[in-house]
């Protein structure tokens, strides 16, 4: 049985995962709601800004209708569309007034959790972070040798292959080294997702517990990554 992946899903999830790895929000669910709400509002705003231009070039000078009644109807339609567009802009300006000028994309504090999450100061585009957004990024210092080893471990991971160089660098900045001992359990099935792991070296078994019985369903041998699904979909760990 084959499953067709919808167009655009990979890019959407990849951009979302990149933001999660860079910002490491404390409340992943709240962050996800605001992230996708802002993307939806950005798409709506883009459609509104394009619609008057599209309608304005519907006829050229040679093929425009000459009947006066048709001209009046067309002019009336344009006026109604402009009025609706102006009303939408007024509503957006009213919403923007509720926020300070230095508002950045962050989850609301607990005292404001009842405010509707669809309100944003402006549409948010993950590919066009403003300068102030860099202040919230988590950066773990690394030596050149550590960074080189991390780049080598990440180069064949599908999630990172289509990232731009600066995006990839930001992800590396947010990562930190974890040393594990033999027979140590790194993640537990059923736990909430906290980190995404990239393997530099070592063999790691994949264990699934069902009906009280734990069985090995695979392993990672000196390469690979795991733990991203719990972060991407805000679900418990599917395996240990």
C-alpha cells in the first residue's frame, strides 16, 4: 500500500522543525499553534495584496468592453472590492495597535493564555527572520574540531540536506554534545520529546515495548539520527 505525500508537506515540516530546533520553546504546543497561525495569516495577506493587481489587468485597452452599462458595473465591482480591502487593512491596523513595536514571535506568558492565539503583530515568515529574532536563538559554543565532527555526522541526514548554508549553521549552533555509556537508555518510549539526536559513532538498538514485552526492531550503526518525530508532531516517544 503506497501513501502519496501531499505537495509542500516536506518543506512545511522542515521549516517548522528548523524553528523548533533553533528556538527550543518551553511550550511546544503553544509555539506550534502560533507558528502555523501566523503562516496562515501571511498567506491570506499575500492573497489580498495580489488581488487588486490581478483584477486590474483583466482587460487591455483594445479588448475592453465599450458598452457604458458594462463599464459602470465593472467600476462598481472595483469600488466594492477596494472597500472590502480597505476594511481588512483597517482591522489589521487595529490588531497591530495592541502590541508594542518590539514585539517578537514568542509564546504568551501563563497569565495571557486565554487570549486568542490568532492575533499577531505581523505575518511571520521563517525564511525572513528579523535581526531581533537572533536574540532568542540558543547557541552552544563549540571548538572547530567539535563543529567539524558534527557537520560530518549531519551531512547525510535527509532533514538537513536541503537547508541553506546559513540555516544549517544555525542548527549546528543550537546543538550540543552528549556522551553516553554502554547500555545507557537515551530516550524512553512514551516520554515527551525534548531533544533530537545525531549519532557520531556507536551502535544503538531500537526497542519497542508492547504488552509488557520489549523487543528490538532495529539499530543504528555509527550513523543516523533519531528523536525528531516527537518534536515535529508533539507526540510521545514511539520507541526507546
